[in-house]
C-alpha cells in the first residue's frame, strides 16, 4: 500500500494483543487493572505472531469455547484473532465472524468488558470506520485505562480521522500508560506526520534497542526502513529491511520494502520476485497495485492489468463484508482504473475523515478528472502539517503544471525528486519527464 498508517502500523498494530503466544491459561487469566500487568494476553505484540501460531490459537480458542461458552474474554480473543486473520490473508469474510463473536462476548459479560470493546475498536478500524473505532476505544478505556489494545486503537483512529494534535496527546499518553513497541511506533508515526522525521527516527531507534523479541525487532526495523526510503536513503532502507528479514523472514512489510529498494536500484526482476511472494500471501490493493506497476515497468502490460483487476475485485468483496474501501479505490482507480469512480470514492472518504492521505487522494482524483482548480486546495491541505512525502509533492506539482503555474510546478516536482528520486516505480519517471518539460532538468 501507500505509506498509510492503517495498512499495517495503524490498523494492524496490536490486533493480536490477546492471542500473541496464546495459551488458554493466558486467554482466561483475570484482568489486572494496574500498569504493572505482564499478562501476554493483553500486552503481547502483534508483529511476533506467525500464521501458524495464529491458526493454532484460533483452534485452541474454538475448542475451549465449545466447552466453556460463557468465557467472555476468550470470545473477545477469538474476535481479535479473526480480525488479524482477515488482515493477513486479505479475506474480509472474517470480519462478520469477528463481529459475531465480539457481540457474543458482550452478551455473556455486558458490564466491565473492556476486552470486547477493544476488540470492537480493532474491528471498526479494520473496516475503516474510524469514528466508531474511536468510540469503542473510549468505552474500553473508561472501564480499564490500561488496556493496551484500546490505547493503541485510540491513536490509530485519531490519526486516520486527521485529528493530529489529539493523536499526539493520545500517543504520549499510551507511551506513559503502557510503554512498549506499539506505543513507541505510534508516537514515531505521529511525529513523522508532523514533519519531524528526525524525532521519528530517534524514537524508532530507541524502540529497536528496547525490542527483546525477534518479531518486535523486525517490525521496528521495517518502520526504520520505510522512513529511510521515504527520505530517499535507499541504501539505509535496504539495510533496515535486510535486518528485519533476518529477524523474521516472513515479515511481509519488510519484503515490500525490499521490493521497492530493488526497483529503486534498477533490479526490476528482483523487485517482481519479492512482490510476487508478497501478493501470493496477501493480495491487498496496495500490494497488487505495486506488483502491477512493476510489471508495467518491465513492459508486461497484460500482467499489470490482471493485478489492477484484482484490486477492484478485493474492493467489491471487502464492501460486502462491511469494509469501506473508498481510499484504496481512489488510490488505484485514479491511476489504473475508472477515474470517475476514483473521484466518487475520494469524495465519499473525505466526508468521513479529513486526514492528509485522504486530502492527497482527493486532490489526485480531481486532477485526473480535469478539475485542477479544485484539486489545488486539497493538494496544499495534504502538506499543511509538514508531512514530507514525495508522492504528495509530485501530485501538487502536476496539478500546478496543469494550471500553468510553471514556477510552482518546477519547485514542487524538483522537491519530490530531491526527497526521493525513486518514490514510485510508476510516477517517478513521469515526474522527471514533467520537470524536464518545464525546463527543470528532470533530475
């Protein structure tokens, strides 16, 4: 995906907080309300859980609940596991299943069930209903202020709603209340969105030193790699992704990062191999779109079109299972699909939330539909908090070029390419061509 928080860090973080390294004893252990709780059922980290561990945990929970159907916490744990299964497999049919078992948890224990409300927050975020995710997280925290899942979901929801000042406060509170990798990485991401990349890097390096688990280490090193890549340091990004994969060879985010680094350094064949392995496991829109663009770069348009069709199919299936896929639809359709559909989706998403990523997607959807005067305001709004993203700068520059604002376009296209000369296998060459056309050298 694009570097959206909810693609991995912000929608997926801590979803397996109740099933990481799960034993039945941990699943049914009574809640400790204090900050010193070390119960892995509520403080574990999602990044360390393998697909086999997840499947085994689901099986144990299902067997346990057949024998103990009044165990509310285990129903909630199963709901969270289903959310994670949907995320890792791109099978959105698990979301209705998650809804059902989380509702069952609340039916069994309607009072003081912070675990179920935290699960509902995770489910709402996975379905891209961030207003509902925030409401459920707040309910959980009113019951138990130390619920790590709810603290994380609260940050996630505020970020995706574009409420960045509140997100920063929430991330700092999470760091104080439940310090650990999930809090560190969220705090780093909020700082990055505010343009404080040096501070984001500092926090992530602290997190890497604090990581005492191979999965956590892979997760943090992947985030460091993404940050380095976004700033155009492809060599550092490659080192970070390699370190992540050494810690956890199955880390999909690190493999995506490796694919991008390989493409940036001219190894398109290697990039395709890496991304094919990712798509085989997680055919999500961002993943298949990147693979399609890599095929296009290798002059394989038929293969590219097949991938773009998969992205459209996923959106249809996801919507049928309660997911609102409008941002993903706007992103891939603007470049590779139905431009009118891209604009409809972007406008619908903007009505729900006002994040910088949605502002950028709406600006680009307006641009590809020839509505550049309207697009300009949204493109500027996407950069208003100081977030430095080459794609955002490229979009702004192309809109300015279409409006005849040549000096502004030269400035912003050049800034995009200075920040990251290989920000996109599809768009970076177009940015260089546009800059050359403006007399800016195309470098």
